[in-house]
């Protein structure tokens, strides 16, 4: 059974004590605290985060409606408890769980709290379903992204089509709407733009170093500074690639830390 914590808000101490006694006889209900006016109620709501408010309407410092207005959209579920029946329409416009007129009977209070409990359970279930859907959506997105990451490249060489594993790639060089794939087996034209390829390549393995070049991180053996402070990455095959100005930070952060 879901435990329901209740904050009693009423300016009459006798009314609050009576409500405490009745709540003590209801299973699964606990009294979070009491408040005698609007300012105190706002402090208690913020401090105690009750699930339900037993809320009088007319109080010093404002009304029960003021409590809900100042608490905002995340206010606890309100059950109005008042001696006046002419506020009922406005109460339900404020999404009240119930509207009880004094003197409140134990059975009537129990019914109102059971209704509140059902609403709390329904809201928790909705939140759980929403969270589950978000998790599933995130997993699906991650799987889609992983599925689109190239683990191999098929390239044409004369009359053959050759498979190049991603780990054998040294670098990619822009060649118009295509890229030149440089691998241990040689260089090949690959039918994809550098920008499109960059979006698919795993960032932990490949790094774009200029507008025209992407290198495999583990192929970089050193970074050297040339004239005017221009950086070059040097690969295992001694290829030197000038680092583009807009990619300097990525190279420093991705290759030169530590």
C-alpha cells in the first residue's frame, strides 16, 4: 500500500488536533506536519514535500487558494476542508481531490484519502511508464547509432572490390564529393563525403584534424609545431597533416592531454 503523507493546514488548533486523531485511525496515512496560516503552509510544503494537503480555505495571511497558487504546478494534491460549501466549484477548478465540509466524518475523510491514494498511484505509474519509454528510446537511438558506425569499408580496386577493416584505416582525405581512404593495403576512392563520414565514425577512434582530413587516433605518433606555430600531426607512415585552425582545440584535447 502506498504511504500517503498529509500536511494539515487550518488556522484552528482544535480542528487540526481533531484531524490528526482521525488520520491516525487510517492505515497507510501519516501526518507530515501542521500549518496555521499561508506563510507557514508554504514553508512546510517546501520542507516536508507532503503528498496531500488537507486545506482550509479562509485563513490568516490569505486563503487555501493562495497556497496552491504560490506553490505552483507541482503542489501536493489538495483536499479542501472548510465550513463553507460555496467555494466547491473553484476548488475543483484547482484540481481538488475532494471538497469536505466541516464537521468532517471519519468515513468521509477516509474516502477522500483513498481517492488521493489512487491518484498518486496512477501518477507514479504514468511517471514510471514515461521513464521506461524514455529509457527504451535512448537505447534504441544508441543501437541505431552503433549500427550505422562503419566497421569495414568496401572499396573498388581495378576489377575487384576489397574489404578494408576500420582498424586498418590510416586516414581519410577529402576528394570533392568523395574521400580518399588511405589504408595499409593502399589508397582507394570511397563514395562518401568527409562530413557525412565524420558523423558515422566513432569519435573514440577517429579525429578530424582539418577541413580535408580525418585520422585514426592510434596512427598519430607525434604532433609537431612548424613555422608560425602551425601544428602538424605525424602518422606512423610519416605522413604529415597540417592541423586546421578551427580544429586546434580538438587536437590538443583529443591527442595532447597528459
